[in-house]
C-alpha cells in the first residue's frame, strides 16, 4: 500500500420519499443483502414531533431541523466508527450504513450531506411512486403515527432530487421489495459507492 493511499469513505444510504414508499422495507432488504446497520429516522423523532403527527398535524421546519441534526449525528458517528476500525475491511459489505428519512426538501438533503467527506459519503435513494400507489399503501398500513390524510401534505412538500446535481439513486417502487434492494445495491456497486465484489 502506498503512502498516498486513502481508504474510501464509508457509504451512507439515505432512503427517502413520502410515507408509504417503503423506506423501512427496502432498507431492511438491503441490510439482508449486505449485513450492515440500519438507522430508522422515525425512531429518532423527538416526542413532540410524534405527538403532532399522531394528531394529524403536519410538521413544520422548526420541528424538522433538530430531528435532521439528530439523524446526521447518529449516522456520522456510526460511519466514522466503521472507517476508523482497522478490523473492518474496506470491501466488507458490512461497511455501510442504511438510514430511513423522508428528506423531502433539497435543503434537508443538503443538511444531511454536511459530513466529514474523508470518512463518510452520503447517497440518497429516492423511492419513487405515483400518488395513487402511495395512497393505497398508506390506507393499508396499521400502527403507524403518520395518518393517510397527511400524504398530500408530504407530496406538496416533496422536492424530487435532481440526478444531475444531487448524489441520488432513483428506484421506482412498483417492483417487489427484494428486486428494488438488488437494484440499489447493484447501482451502488456500478457507481463505485460500494466497494464489494
């Protein structure tokens, strides 16, 4: 190994999109393929945010900024620990972190992307679906604090990521979950975001 060699950063994949797009399911399917850690953004919401959403009150930016900072700190800490760990081979499939976070606005994605770029790389995985499919999925869900009627609010907030200017993998949500996960992993390998065989 040459003196100028630098390890590649640890990839963080942020599964984004509105409620009902399958962020948790696809992240879990990718975890099954790679064996890496998954951080659920919803589990990091302050209680005040969950209380608002449970009552059908949409979050505003003053609610979101602290939550986004918590998420970024959590995944940065885990990714940097993987980078610094001499026992983790850089081609290990476990050398990645999966995160679920709606990341609806570009400004939110910009905040989440402000990391130590030597040790961490952030790629968004936009799970894209039609409003009709998302609405049907939301109507079928149980035990989730996001009410189906709030989907319109999220769709109005959504600023779709631009593949020309943002580091994003776009994955349509029509195929089965396992097929979406394979597409994400394969594209990440093709783009040299993941350095696994």
